[in-house]
């Protein structure tokens, strides 16, 4: 089992910045991918960005150039720096941990942190 603890959500004005952090603990299997998803009421949860233990990254088109994901493999943490925030970035953001290449690969979620961007 892996436990994920998120921090850093809040209220910010459009154009502002926020930094989300997530710490994983428990049975950490590598290789893995850590990332952030977001969800608004009535819509499916969507990938914002993820980063593999190798360092490769993926970003949603809507956040490219504005958000940056990073991780510390030694501390099992992942961070999402969000700049130039827009009202449409308002959502609950969930930290995700996914094992890679394991026969019964596990996937784990944090409880979510709310990001609200006011116009």
C-alpha cells in the first residue's frame, strides 16, 4: 500500500501562482509514475501532468508552458508549480502514484486538494 498526502491548494487570482506538493509513503515500488489529475463536478478526472521515476514527463495541452512538474525520488515527493493560473484551472487536484512494469501494478490516489482561481 502507498499513502499520498497532498498540500498546497487554495484560492488565487487569475494570473497568480500556486504550488502543489505530494508525499508518498509506504511500499514504494520503482519504476513508477507520480502525477496530478484534476476533476470538476460533472466531468471526468483528467491528467494534468505526470513524471516517471526516469524523469520523463507528460503534460495536458491546456497547461503546457504554464505548469511544471518535478519530483524527488529520494524523498518520494512530487510537486506541481502552477503559473499564470486561469479560472478554468479551478478543480480538485488529486495526486496519483502508479507502479510500472509490475504484474499486478498498483495505483493510488490522494484525497484531493481544491484549487480555486478567481477572475
